[in-house]
């Protein structure tokens, strides 16, 4: 019974005394008074007894620690049978004294711990969201509320320090101690989240443990059934604060490989983003390249043989169909469309629908003459060109090398012809011009896109002391550093040579041939430049140059 009455309130004890301690039943209820020695902190306990109540001694064994220092009658009106001050006899038989309305005081000397307040024979833990660092407190008002109680709480009752106050669910503790709303991409479903341990969900990334800028990774929607993100995402961004990237990845958005001689493979379906050893793909890329070359040669040879076998009427019908369909015009429109639409996802940081992505992949195969397929199998980083600057330099030099190769082949072809050539330079240029123009038309969009990639950066914590920026095309390059300055200088050179240089070259050539084009009396130059003006009305011969200008501006 003594254990059952531990920590009960004074009100309960008083009520039990009123109901139970009667002259007829005190022998059976003699242990009830022991409730007055339950854990009482700091102050003496006061029992208010009504007239007719009975105060009962207890039956105590020797050695019992009842902690009863004394029973005193403040009004000093008890009969001679006063209760003893000490219970040290072997057995104290029950005896009773009937009193009028009097006060009995039982002083107990114990401590009220921090995190609690004590009142009327009981101790109470400070409730959630409050704390108390003092001992011996007897009022609930001593439990102080945490700062900004609408955003803070404690992890449990009985908190003894203001440091026990933590941020509520959906909030995190900032570096200045304030609780702020958790950003999109974080998981604050538990209380007590701090900036340094801010949980990030799968598919999202933050640059450091002191950054509050949580970003959605470009591949967050993979394996999500069309949604922007999901717990099952195969993104390389795994969301863990201590290890935010998949095992073989690191860097911004987890797009860099930890080991040399490896290249990054983005997430695809259920396949997790990872790094693949370059040696595993070089053979496949070489096979694809040779296959494309051989296939193109066989296809070209078959088309030429078939065309020669056609009758003159059939050939004229094909030429008429070509003029009617204007395939050159449609091809140029497709290239301009490709240049612009492929930038939408990266510029605006949006995920295009999967059907659109598949269409752009097919278009890339055509527009880039199959080069895109080869680079997806073996990136340039696997052939000694890691990073943005070497790759941009590669794309700048590739058209020049191919043009030089075309000129050399044309020169050799003219050398073996039976006709005598008197003006070699003019003959080579005019003969090679149609193929060179087509080559440059297909190559300059690639170089243009690569060149403009030198400027967009991922910026984290903009305007904050922890602000950092990283080049989107190569997240190993920090923006506004010397490395970035070098990359921009090379990109500006590429823009001058290709988008601007080729545009001015085409405009100049068309201007030189304008008389022959508008008059309808072709010359060798106007014929060689047919790819630039043939599909337009003669008086709009310059429209091709204008379309190229518009595509460049939109891409930029």
C-alpha cells in the first residue's frame, strides 16, 4: 500500500483519510498514514483534517525507513495520548486520537531535481516545450517555455536546460539558433533537426553541411514513372547528409567520378547513376564508329548506283520531287529546332517529358551525324580529354580538320581527272564548297552549343557568405575563378569563329553571288553556294543567313 501511494497528490491523501479513518475501521486502515512519507520535495506537507477524523500510528518493523521526523499538533489541543516523535520501537500498536478541525504538519527533508517542480506531496516533470534548471522549485511557473514556442519544443518531459529546446517538426535550427522552415527537398519529419544534419531526400543535393540551398538533381525523376522525384529514384544523389552521393560518385549533383580512367553514366530507369571504367567501352565505340563509316559508304554507293540506273525521266521526276518537298529547308528547320529545344532542360532546370527526350535523342543522332551516339558510349574523357575546356577545343578543331580533309580529297580527285585544271585553288574551292557548306551547317550547332555552355553556372546560397558557383557543363570548375576565365576566353573564340564567323562568311559569299542569283543566270560561285539559297525565292537569297542568325540568338 505504501508503494501504491507514492507520488499521489495531497488532495488524494486527504480524501482517503476522510473516508477511511473512522473509529470503527482504523485497525484495518492503519497503514494509510504512511502515504504522508511519499516523495515530498522541499516543503513540509500540510494535511487538513475535518472534525471527527482519526490520526493513526502505523505498524513498523525495526529498520524501516519511514522518514517521519515528527507529528505535531499546531493548536496543541491533542489529548495526552500524543503521537510519538520517533518510531523506533519494535512494534507500534495502532492507536487513535479524535481531533477537532486541526492541522497536522509532517516535515520531510528531500530534494526537488532540475527539470521538475514539486507541490503537495508530489513531483511533476516540466511538460514538453518547457525547462527548469533549478532545484527545489514548487510552482509550475518555474518551468520556462522554450523560445518561439510555436517553432520549438523539447524531445521529452523533465528538461533541465534551455539547450534541451529543439526545433519542432518541419523546422530546422539555423546557424544563428533560430528555427526556420525546412526547404523543399529536405525531410524534417522528426523534431530536433539542425542545419549541419539536415536530412535531404533521395534525388536532392546540397553543396555542404552549412548550405541551406537544397536543389533537385537533374536525374531525380529517373525510375519515378514520370514524376519529378520519388523515394525509388535511381539518381546518384542519395540524400544522406554524411554521404550524399552514390558510392563511386562525388561533386556537385554527384556527377564526378572518384577514380581516374572512369566516366560518369547518368541514371537510366532502375539503373543507379554510377561510374564506368573507360576500358569497357573503347572497343564498343571503335566498333560503332567503323560501323557508321562503313555503313555510310555502302549506303552512299548503293544510292549512287541506283540513281545511275534510272532513266532520264525517272531522274527528272526525283529532282522535281526534291524541289517540291524542299528537303533542305526541312533539314535546316530541324537543326534550328534541335539547337534551341536541347537547351530548354538545362537553362530552365526542368525535366522534359520522356517522349520528348526520346525524340531529341533521335534528332541528335541525325543532326550530329552519329557522333552523339559514339560519345554516349565512350565520352571524350576516356580518350584523354577530360573536362569542359579540352572537349570544347576538340569540337572547335574537328570541323577544321574535316574541311581540310575534304579539300585534300577534292584536290586528289581533280588531279586524277583527264581535264586540265588551270586555276587549282578556285577549282578546289568551288568543287568542295557544296560538301563543306553542308558539313559546317551540321557541325556549327554542336560547336555553338558547346561554346555557350561556358557561361551558365549552378549557384548555391546566392547572396550568402557561403555562396558558391559551379559550371553546369563541368561541375569540377568553380565559376568566377581563373579556370572559369580560361574556359570563357576559349568559348568566346569559338563563338567568334563559328556562330558569328560562319554567319558573316555565308553572308559575304551570298553578297558576292547576288547578281547571278537574282538574275537567274547561275555562275560557278552561285551554283556552289546553292545549299545556302536554292530553296528561297531569288530576291530572298539572304533569308538563310537571317535564319542562321535567329537560331544563334535563340540558342544564346
